[in-house]
C-alpha cells in the first residue's frame, strides 16, 4: 500500500511475504467490512470468518 493505514484486529488483509525474511511481509490490501462480507458470502473465505 502506498499510503499508511490503520490495521485493526479482525481485519482481513492480503499479505505478500518477503523472500529473505519469512516472518515479515508487505500488506497489499485491507478489506473494509462490506467487502469482507461479500467475500464470505461468495465463499472466497473459509467458514467462520
């Protein structure tokens, strides 16, 4: 992400791990509540999200 954004607990994000350090990565996208609900309804997320 080019801009800074707050990430809260229970947010759904896309992460790209770094090649040289497995425990770190870049956050590519943070889904808002409406988009996360759409992902769950269309079965893009596992059950329980």
